């Protein structure tokens, strides 16, 4: 029996539970939230779909899940300028989560922002193999990049590495098009504000994150072994250690099967180093 656990039953957590159930990815979905009214409402709403999946709120069963999705904590609002600004608010949530999951040996998918630092924090405090901690965010950033490239008439694959935040690194070198520095910076500025436009309009990003989280869950449970942009705890890859950062990773049943080290052009290489240095600073919060 395949079991999926989701901590945080809000907009993204609830939609991820629904999509995972609708796609038949798990036989059992365990969902929990500290706010009882939203938890009960989400579980009832899920049950009323009639989908043949067992829904549970038993937190002790989360330790036995195949995949654990960490989506709890304070979300970003229009008043919060960057995802990194959520660090202090969500560090205690990461700590409580790691304590409650002692003995967990499945795959962790981190969603809560600042995602890269929180993914590193969960790995550090839970003592898991780094291949079992996958941070979500770069898939969504890459899709937004694809939308902007399409608007500009630029073909080619869209990949975004680096921080899931202000220091994301769009890989223009893989598009096959020549894009000058000024235009690259303009793209990057638009990408940094992409989520805030949604947040201001409807209170939070929901469909995009939930869809891509579900695709990541499918890649793990289906042992698809496809390369996806994910945040991984680094140990020398791209010249970086002591942080979790968005990189191209091959994803399968055992989590991160391998990290691909692509050649970056000088602009991308500089941006990647800047992202690494910044996220390393955030991760120090978990080393104290």
C-alpha cells in the first residue's frame, strides 16, 4: 500500500492531496494541520469526492509514509517581500516537524518557504540521507520562465536553478537563443514578481505549486527517473556545500538518484554562486 503524508492542509497542501487522490498516486493520504477547522473541512471535502482513497489525520502514521510533504507554516502574503523573510517564522515549525518524524525513512518533499533553507534544515535535524530530501520550487520557476520565453518568441527548454526566490538562475544558455545581459536581467526581474501578482489577486499561489508538487510525487512513486529541477542538499556539486539549492536532479523511487552538473555560461555561473552564498547564510540558522 502506498502512503502519502501532507503536513499543512491549507491551499497548496489541500490541493496537492486532491490531485494526488484524483490521479491515484496513493492508497492512503494522511493530512494534518494545527488549525482544526481547515483540517476538518479539507478532509470532508476530499471524502465527498468519492475517490477510492483512505484519508486519515493520524499524525503517528506519518512516520510510516512513503512520501512526506512539508507544507506547514506561515505562507507568503503581499506584506512579505521575499520568501527568505519567512525564515524566522518557520524555523520553529521545521524543528517541531523534525522532532515528530524521528525514525522516518521515506522521501521528504519540502514546500514551506524559504524552501531551500527549510529543506536543508529538515535534512540536518532528521538525519536523513541527503538523497531523500527534495525541495520543491524550481519546477514552478521553470514553468514561469517558459511562459516568459514564449511571450518573447524564444524557443528551447526552460530551466531555472538556484534559489527558489530572488536569486533564481534562469538558464538562457540552454534555450539555444542569444539573449544579452540587459534582457536577461529584465527577464529575471519579471520572474521575481511572478508569484506576487498571483498572491495579490487571489491570496496565494495554488494550482501551479500543487500541480508540480504532484508531478514530483508521481516521479518518485512511479520511479520515473526523469531529470527535474529540484532543491538538493549539495556536497560539492556546482562548487557548493552547506546548503540546499535548485539543480537538475534525476528523481526516482529512492529520491535523488543523481545530480547533473551542467556547464553554465559566465552570467549563469555568477548568479549560481550568488544564490549559493545567500542560501548558505540562511542555512546557518540550522547549524547553530
